[in-house]
C-alpha cells in the first residue's frame, strides 16, 4: 500500500481507499524525558490526520535506551497509558550478508549503526562492510556520503575503527566534517554551534528536504549546542524540516 509521510519525526500512514493504520516512528540514541510527553501528541495528531488506528514504534540504538523506551507512558489516574513498540539492537536485523544489504541499503545502514558496538567485533565489522557496499552500489550523491560517514561515526562511538575505511579517515560530507571538527575542537561555543548548524543543514539537504529561508536562519542562528545536537539526530530520520522544531 502507498505510504504517506507527515512530520513528527516520521509518521507512516498506510493509505488504501481508506487509511487503516498510521505508524509514528522515532529513532532514539539516548534517553529524553521530554519525549514521554511529546510522543502521545504525535499519536493523537496522526490519528486525527488519518482517522485510523495509530502505533508508536521506537528504534533504540542501544539496549539501555530500549529498556527506558519500553516503559508505558501513563496519562494520569484513571486515564490509561500509551505502550510504545520498541526495537533495540536485539530486534534490529543483523544484516551481514552483502546480497541482503544490497536489497535494502538504508535498512543495512540502520543495522550497522545499531550493531557497531556488538560484542563480537568481527560480526560488527561484517555488518558494517555489508552496509558500506550496499550504499556504494545502491545510493547516490550526497545521501551516500552521509550514510558512509554515519557508519564511520557509529564505529567511532563504539570505540572501534571501521575496517573498510583507513584509520585516519576524514568525513566526506563537508557539513558533517565541519560539525565533527567543531564539536571536538577547543574554542568558543559559538564556533562549535556554527559547525553543528551546518551539519544539520547538510543532512537535511542530503535527504532532499527543502529548507525555507526562515528555517535556515533559525538553524544557523541557534547558539545552543545541545539543541543543535538534538536537531542533528532528528534530521537523520525527519519527514520534514518542521519536525526539528516540533518540541
């Protein structure tokens, strides 16, 4: 069935003659207590828009976050609760086969990010290699640069070097490279913020999301490094630029 995308971060509406199900999809790298107030609003908004049942699906990139996200969201005495459907690394498919990765390159990238810290480093490397090959053969332009850089950064976060790239690998996408450099460098907070803002814009551009003049100005003028980090995480999966500012 056709899939309709609406903000927040990503909402999938399955649209036959009449919608029957909407799926709100969130990707979480860390715990964020604000989400437990925001997620119900996403679910209600999707239900109103599509006039159908809604489920909330959370992709947690480590098991600690998965445990946090699985807790029911209570609305108050006698008011029920919302139960997210959560996929942690143990639920994200392990795609180490290059043919399987080539058939679904973007899912292979998610697999590489989710399993970069796998206890079996050889398996983690195989997953990363499969995703890398799939991106090189099945994804074009700036989107491919962003995905390869994200695989590299996932392995760095896990304290590992990705074997498909040299140990002194430099990020290829200019915006992400600047954001990474500014985030590591000693210096003024505004300099770090500027680099991260350019990283947010780079990811949005690579994903084909049109950034309006007012949205661009808001991103570039933001001096809050933590907020820019949050926007950068959202930008990887957001269905629209407005999703960055939804909460």
